C-alpha cells in the first residue's frame, strides 16, 4: 500500500506542539478496504522475509509493509509494535548493506511511526529522522519519487522552530527539490502548495495548483491500482481543501 510514498509518507509525528509528516489526512484507521490491502502486503512481505532472511531487499520491503500497516493502527501499542518491527528489519538490511538507500529510508519512516506514539519523546526522534533522510537524499535522491527530500521538507515545515528543527528556508528548499526531482508525483506538489498556503504565499500556491491540475489526469493513469487507492483518497481530499482555502486572485475580483 502506498501511503506517502514512501512511501508513500509520510509521512505526521506527534509533537507536544502539533503534528507533522502525516500524509493521510482523511484516511481512518478502521477503513476496511485500506486495512485489507495493508494486511495482505504485510503478510506477503513477512513470508518473503522469513524465507530469505539474508536478503536486503526482502528486509526493507518488510520494513515498508510494517510502515504501511502501522498507518492503519487503531492504538499506540499496535503502531509502536509495527514501528519496532520495521526498524528491526531495516537495521538488519543495513547491517548487511550500509549503503542501502531503501533500507535507510524505511528505517527513517519507521522512526516516524514510532514518534507518533510519543509526546515529548518524539522530539529526539526528529533529529534521527533528519539524519537518515539526509543520507538517503545524498545516496539516492530519486528513491520513492524524491521521498527523502519530500520528508525533509515536511520535517522542516511542520516541526517547531523553537527547540526543534523547524526552518522555513530549508523546508522550501527541500519541497522544491522534491518537485524538481519528481514533478509528476502529486504528493510533492501538494506538499509545496500547502506550505505556500501556510506561509501566506497565495500567488505561489496558485501557480503550483495550475501545474498540479495539468498533471492530474496523467497521474491517475500512472499511479493506478489498489495499492494507490489510499493515496488517491488522500490526494483528492487535499486538493479540494486547497481549493477551498486558496482565496481568489486579485484579477478575478476585477
């Protein structure tokens, strides 16, 4: 299942001051369709990992499946258990291949899931996520549709600037890089538009929205199938919310 893809997503970690890195704004944990897809992928990945315990790929694919299923968790205990499974599998992969960008990426993603179960304890995990995603960005910037840059942009955008790593300049840098690296991936441009709205940069948001609407039909074709259902549910909702929030341009009022 693709969530934020990594990710998909990002995906939000729970801070004492708020949420970030949560790409599934409307998907409920009890949604049976998405849960069934996540469970099926998890079971398949687990069997593959158990059959090939020395396989780096099997390990990071299981870590990804743990992340996806954790996104459907109904309580912190379930989420933490799956996050720890995902972290362990990713660490096993990195022990065999320290240069594996996918393994490091899903280790960072599992850290994000674990952080969702914390309050103030999430703050120290943010630095770890930042470190992992920077390494992925340096080694394979295209992985998961520029997933490392996408997640760094969200971290810098949504983390508090006081006592954490929040930084608008860095957020804009990485969100723009993600769009440049994977311009046809809807998640990247949605994140950038929402950042512009958060910062009150409405004209920049309108420009990106027009570009997003142009690529939208082709994206439906490219990112199709059951594994993308949860992503499209999220993306469609976010697109509608963006349109509601974006005030009319000055020219439209003349």
